[in-house]
């Protein structure tokens, strides 16, 4: 085949042992071509919902447990007592969430009821970010005056021109974009939480607990 051949949105493949059979199969396929749609160029939004108690049944996750090693590994990490049925449901939900993440399926939104709210906390991981910036804090603050709605806080002072700021991911994306626009070197740290920041202020978190 020509290496410059155009790759069309829709392709059809049939097998045949002779020319007549090929004609028949291509003709039959032609009737359904109008219903075909090309693969979208952008990912669709996906929402994860997690249930509470009352939905457990025997063999609830036997298929993925026996067929997908990654899922089995995740469930075995936190396998509860056989008497703790509600906890078993939670383990299944968390394992499924991590399994889909392993398969590169990332939710745009998460929703949970009752015990499912704990699974939501796992699925919604990464709400906060730490950003390392090669600049002094005065330079950072000055640069961000043009976007005062982007909230961030100073987490670590590592040097006169080496600081780490933290905040919610959406805000930190804007901080990073603004600082890089004025040629400041920034790097998002590969860690799950914003340490030395309000996200880990457990006293404040406990005040919201019921």
C-alpha cells in the first residue's frame, strides 16, 4: 500500500474466499454504513457513581477478580472480614476505581452515597498540587497580581529563588501558566497531596466532620 494513503474516518473489513462472496459481503455491509460514526478525536466525559449499603450480593466481583490481575491485587490489599459486608462493597468500589484508572479511564465527576462517599475520596484524588518555582516569593506574588482569583499559598522556602507553592489543581494550573508566561521555571511535584499546606490541616478538616 502507498505510505501516503489517506486514513479515512470509517473503515470496513470483510473476508471472502472468492470474488462473488466478496461482492455479497460488501453489499450487505453497505446497508449499515450510514449508521456508523467515526471515533471521536476528544475523550468523552465520564462520571463515577458509588453506591452505599444494600447492594452487595455473592460473587459481586468474581469476574474481574479472576480475570484481571491488577484488580485482584487491589482487592487483596484491603480484603475485610467476611462478616463485614458493607466494607466489602467499599473495597470493590475502590478497587474498580483504581482499575479503571489503570485502564486510563479518568472521571470528570464523582458521586457517592453513604459508604460510597469514601470511594469518592479515593477516586477524586489529586485535588491539590505542589508547584516548585525557581523564583522568590516576592516575584511570584507580583506576577500573580494580574490574576488575584487564583488562590495559592507558600508551602516551602528552599532558597532565595527556590520556593514551593500549593493550592487546588485548577488554581495551580493558572499559577503555573502565568509564571511560565514570564519565563519562570515551574515543575509540578509528583506527590499525591499538598504537604505543608492547608489541605493537610487536620484541625480544620475535623471542624467540618459530623
